[in-house]
């Protein structure tokens, strides 16, 4: 199962994504690819377009991105809200394979 933990709710300070969906063990992992694509788009926008330097770690089945200040979180509000909305719609369709949670900053 893919677990997506968002840090905070309004604003969101970042996320930690772990796991694999295992929705198709004998073929392409389309669900993992969709989640990874959204996560990389957000990470690249935060670092390369907005120009921030969050705490960022990436490994197989594991991505962690966390902003350091409320000002940074406010600057990234729309991109994180878009990611949350996108992944929430995926969660609605694939409840057995992806779970979104929220934690305090």
C-alpha cells in the first residue's frame, strides 16, 4: 500500500510518501507511477521554480519533502493543495492501494 502523510493541513508543509501499491505485481505499476509523478512535479516546482531548499529525501518507494517555515509553506500553498486534491481523488478510486493521512508540523 502507498501511504501519503501530509505535514499540516492549512498550510501544508510537505509530505512523506512510502510504499508501493502492488496493484499489478506482474506488470507496470500504473498507480505508483501516478503518485510518483505528482510527487516529483511538486518537488521540482518547489525547488526549481519557486527556488526553495526543503528537506528532501528520495529512495525507492520513499519520498520525503518538508519545508522549514510557515512563510515557505504559504508560498507553496497552491501546489501542495493541488497535490492533496489530486491524490485524494486517486485515493477515492483505489482505497485498497493508497491511504492519505495528516500529521502536525
